[in-house]
C-alpha cells in the first residue's frame, strides 16, 4: 500500500484507529500476546510468564483482549474449574508484528540505553 494512502486513512479515522493502537501498543497486551503465541495457557501460567504484572492488570488485559476478539477464554471441566487462554486467528495475525517489535527492542536495547544515558548526562549538565 502506498504510504500516502495509508497515512490519510489513519488520519481520517484517527479516533477508531487510535483506540485499536492504544490497545495493541500497550506493554501488557504485547507481553500477553508474546506469551500466548507459543500456545494456550492457564491464567497462572500467563501470570508467571510475565514479570511484574499484577493479577488485576492481567485480568483487565485478558478481558480487553477477549472483548477485542484477540484471545479466546475456555473454561475447562475440572475441579476446581480452570480457565485457558489462547490466541484467536485475529490474535495470531497480531502476534507477527508484536514479535517483530519485540525482536527490534531486543536488538536495539543497548543502543537505546546508551542514547538515554547520553541524553540524561546532557540534561544534568544543563
């Protein structure tokens, strides 16, 4: 797609596109998608896989992703009942750019840290 066309589409429908980008650009959303791209997981397995996420934040994130059709929630017949989360086809299609962005972050973290350090030192000198 021509970049001019895609930019005009995004800007024309900015409220709707912005809402979607806000959701998929959220760090917890990206982490959940990254974890679930390996396969379905129970709630606690997802929580253990994502360092620093609270139970409340994970619950909110999973609920929002389910509402958006990105993940599915399946209650398994067990005692006590267990819930399993998995990417839907829509979520699988989103996992590709998420994985690419995660790879980019890993590949460039040292350069970003260095730039931040340089910037912070310049601001301190002021």
